[in-house]
């Protein structure tokens, strides 16, 4: 199996990789299918199922699907143009994707939320259909948004996991045990093996430039979040806090209010800045998802701003190591809140962040595997219960706490020699089994947990 660093870290838009980016990508794939069809289509419509229906409004799934059908993509999303196109679609009841002419599409009638049982296969299902002039369906495809912006058709899901099965890579590890074994026999670090795998699929120059861009977008997102005030959209009236906390932390420097525990506030503020931007529909990088997008950037920023001897030159190793761990989690369990709860999102992100930090602090492969395991282990069982279906509460603070756990996990791992009782593979399998046993109301449906116990929501 091969999951590229650019599969784990994708530039996209908020608030959700599975509920916003995925549906937009699915719509783009359906447009390609329509373009390839040997007949002319006159209209398009769709239905959203399972978690995409239950929390679809809060996650802007309908808007993302419509914009996807209009030809928008997460990577090149332009907010102002999207607003103009949405207004035009509502007014004209038509949509004009490139190469397909003008298609009938009335957003109110042609994209429906289906609150019935989930489609068999996955909690995040959607069906897209093309119609002829009489309104009869002439083309149909079922897509599943499986987390982190990854999308599979019904047939792809039935055939197996969504991984690149192309040319073999030099270090094709499918488990943490295989990864450690390959480190030992090759004498390479996890980042070096991951880099060799990446370079076997693309030039080194492209890979290095791509990773640099990923960090640039992550860091820009932190900066925007730390410099923006106001109330987040969606009706919960959640106030942005990153800027206020950052300003207070700067003011407290050199005073007797600067207690040691306040370093935790820096870790939180970097993560919260990203997740506030995500909640506002801004540009973020999946890490491995949008809901968990704050953890990895926060850990990198903590490393660069607060760790002695840190260097931007090491960010590539950080991201490659984090991507290797994220790939193992995705391949062997899940990175989707709708599939396995928040342990799969913020838990996976914390494991990735812990591994990355341990690597750039000079950890051995065994210590890195230990760091990832500690971080994931202490997120096991965590449910996904976003209040009002918005990626705000508990998600924004949760990323801050995920970053703190990731950093503590890396630090703890560095205090040992890498030997430990619970292998990362066992922890990942435990997360998978726990997610499978978790009731649906705790898997991104907003039918349980905080979503039903917070008053006035
Ligand atoms: S609770 Fe966790 S998994 Fe659920 S939407 Fe929020 S960040 Fe994502």
C-alpha cells in the first residue's frame, strides 16, 4: 500500500474534509463521468445520506456538493467566486460545469437530505444522478466520503481500501512492525524511507517543493487565525479566541504571571487558530482531516518557536514521519469521525504530531513508534459529537488538547529507549475495534453526547 504525504496533507477548505471536501471531490468525479457518457445530460441531482445528512447543514455539505457540481475543487477554491456562483444557481435553477453545457439544477428540490438508514458500506454516503430532458435518471453513481477528503465509489469500496496499488515503492510497510523492521535492515529513519517512497513516484524537487507549500499553508492558517477576531458562522455564536489568548500570552512575557504551565496555552492557541479558520470555511490542510487540522501545525509551530535548536529545515522530516504514521492508521483502521469517532481524527492527528516531533528531536524509530502509540492510546474511545453539527464544539479546543498530548507523548517517548508494552499496531487495531463497536450516535451524527446535552442548541 502507498499513501502519499500529499494524500495525508491536502490543501482544502473548511469546515470538514469528509463532509465538505469529500462531497466536492465526489461531485467533480461525477462531472467527469458525465463528460465521458455517450449521451447528453440535461440535469443533475443528488441525495445525501447518513452522517452527510445528519450533520450536513452544519458542515456545509450541501453547499460543497453544489459547488462541486458547478466545477469547484477544494485545492483551488475561491470564496468570492463561490458566493457569486451560488447566487446565480439559486436564481437560475441551473448549473454550468465546464464541457457539459447548462444543466437543470434547483438546489431546493434536486439535492435532498435523506435521514433514513445509512447506505450500506459507510456512514458518509451520497448518490449523484444525471437526468435527461424528461427528468428521468440516465446516469447514477454512489460515492462514499471516507474521511480526510478521500472518496470512493460503491464499487471501489467493495473492492477494498482506497490506496495506491501502482508500482511498488522501495519500503512498502503496511504495519508499524514492518516499518521498524525495514528501518533496522536499511539503517534508514522513517522519514528517509518515506522520502524514498515518495521520490519513487515523483521527482525529489517536486516533493520538496510540495512539502514546503504544505507547511506554508499550515503556517499561514495559524497566522490568519491568530490575527482574526469575531464570531464563527453557524448560529452557535462561538467567539474566536486564538487572537485574544495570543495577545495575552505576549503581554504576560517577562512578568510574574508567566507561569510554566502557560506553555500549554501556546500549544492550544496555534491549534485553535487553525480550527477557528476551518470553522469559518477558510483554507486549511487536512492533517489528516479538517476537523483535526490544528494538531500537526500546532506541534510544528511549538517546535519551531519554543524548542531549542529547532530549524525549518527539519519540517520536511516532521511531515514525512507524520504522514508515515497517518498512513498506517488510515490503512489499518480509520481517520474518519463518522466511521470510528474522534479517536480516529484527533487521536490520529496526535499520533502523527507526536511521531513528527519525536523524529525532529532526534528520536530513534522505536522511540517515534512509541510516541505515536502513547498519543493514540490516550485518545482511544473518544466520540464525535459536534454540537449543532458544527466543527466548533468540542473540535476547536480538542485540537489544542490533542497538540498538548502529542507533545507530551513525544517527550515521554524520548525519556525511554523505545521499548514499551503496547505496540502501535495493537493500539491502531484497538482503535478500529472500538470504532466498530461505537454506537452511531457518537459517530458524527450529532445525535448523542455533547450535541444533545448542551442547552439551547
Ligand atoms: S468531534 Fe472530533 S471527529 Fe467530530 S467533527 Fe469534531 S474534530 Fe471531527
